[in-house]
């Protein structure tokens, strides 16, 4: 009996630990959520959501559980200046639009590769003019230069055919 209680308490603490850390904002997962949608709707960059929840969200964001608590940002490392990538965007247009330099953009979004050819529509970038994103967690990226893609499914663009997405199915 006691071992079952200890196991249950341990599992509960592990589940809510991001909320108990120094989170400045939290989000509770609901049925049908995908990471890019959470990023877009909660004004948190794709990288930041992944980095502060590295022990909860897998690399493809396929393991979200309704009722699960996610941390959206931590004290001193919470970018709330965000931008959702559109189809025609490039890093150059984003740098110009937000009057940023490439170093700041890269430090706030280390998931962007050095050629900036891995951004995608629906991805949410931190566009703050100072470095406010959390540091890269150990083992976060597989490659040596510590940058690369977070393999999440993009947010469907308005008007896209979303019939194959499970959260868009009509419920009768």
C-alpha cells in the first residue's frame, strides 16, 4: 500500500514539476492540442515551449495529454514578443520587420539552422530585441552545432484542407 502511494506521489510531482519550478506562465493541455497551436495561442515561441518542457514534450510533440500542465516561460527567460511565420517569410524579412540583428534572432531561437532554411509557416519565433529565451537544455539537439528543427506538426494555415487532422474531425 505504502509503495503504491509513494509511486503515485512521485508520478504526480513529476507531472507538475514544471508548474512548481520558477514558471511565470502555465498552460493546461486540452484535447486536440498540438504544440505549434499552443505556441501561437499562448504567445510563446516554439523553441521556448520545447526547451522549458524538455522532460515532458517529446521531439515530435506527439505525447501531449489532456490535463497536463506545461510551463510557458521561466523567471528572467520568458520571451513574450513572438511572431508566427507566414508562407512568404524568410529570416531576412523577419529581421527587417522587427528591426533585429541575426545574432539576437538566433540566440532567442536556437532551433533555426545557420542558413535559416528550416523555418516553416505556423512556427512561432521569439522576436525580442534582447536575449530573453532560456538556454538550450542538455541533449536538446542531436547535432554538433546545437541547432536544428523541432519536428512538430505545423499549425494549419487558414483555408488549408485539414480533413486528415484528428482534432478537426466532426463529432456527431
